[in-house]
C-alpha cells in the first residue's frame, strides 16, 4: 500500500509532539480531532496511546494509566501503548524504578496490552505508519461514539491499581476492607498485611512508596528558613 493511501485519526493534543507533521510530510492523510480515548487510530479496531517516559510515570501516580488501559480494552480490539523516550531517565525521575516496571508488567499481563518502545518522535511516526500499512485503512468507520467514563468505582480501582503489585482483585479487597481509596492510602503496614493475598513484602513496598519523600517537592532554601526564624 502506498503512503498516500494511508489515513489516521489523530488527537489534537498530539500536535506539539511533532508526529502529525512527520506523518503529513510523507503523504499520510491525517484527521485531527479530540479523541476521547487514545492518540492515534490507525485502523478501525487499532488504537495507539502514545506516552513519553515522563508522562507514563506521572500517569501511574495520579491513577490515569490503568483507567486509560481499561477504556482502551473496552472500546478497541487492538489497543497498543507506544512508550517514547530513553528509559535510562527512570532512575533519575522516580524514587523507586520498580513502580515503573510494575506498571508496565500490569499493562502487559493484566490488561494484555502490548507495549512498544521507541526512542524518538521520528521513530514513533515510522511505527504508526507500519501499523496503518498492515491493514486496509481506507475502510471505516474509524471513530466510535465514546463517552467519558464517569464510573467512580472504576476510577477508584484505577487509583489503587497504581500501587506496587496491586491488581484489580487486590484493589477490590482493599476497598471492601477500608471503604475508600483515601482510607486505603492511609492504612498502616499492619492493616495492609491483613488484606488476603497482599502479603508482607507487597505491604512493605506500598508503604515505602507512599511514605518516600518525592524529588518533586520544592526544597526551601536554608537562608529563607533563617529569614523566617528571625
């Protein structure tokens, strides 16, 4: 199939990535719109969610990642996570790299969504083109009527599933015991190990991750402290 015959639906927010311009430059027909799910629809049942390493890590901690994975699986037969960037920066931007790799493991094993790494926007564009070229993308419809999720229970599970080693079953047990995500996050190590199937090791990792001081916290200059005291 010629590149001029390929088409994709692209989320408006992807403009700043530079990828839409790269696709246009080689002749791919793209339609920019506000997608409720995913960033690139390369075939009627194939959607790609592109995440930089930084965005992937932040989406783990704010609970977005697993909610996005649930919705991708719910509405598309072939969802894919495109992970863009150098993974070497993981050690520099997160206290515990195992949280990052735990999230990747959950995406691959719990949600059964493939994760494909690329080093840069130009390589991401090449990957998207190769995906679109595998299918007759002139046929549609590409777009689906998808409403934004307002399911509070699903959102609560997504938040708890971002904890180290916690899948949907354990997240459900946590909510059954503590009643809400906020109470779960405040639970002590002793309370956590009472959750069936959680275990001492995972309970320790959860508390260690939640209690660790973030590198994102702004440090107050010692001179400023001195000025305040005086």
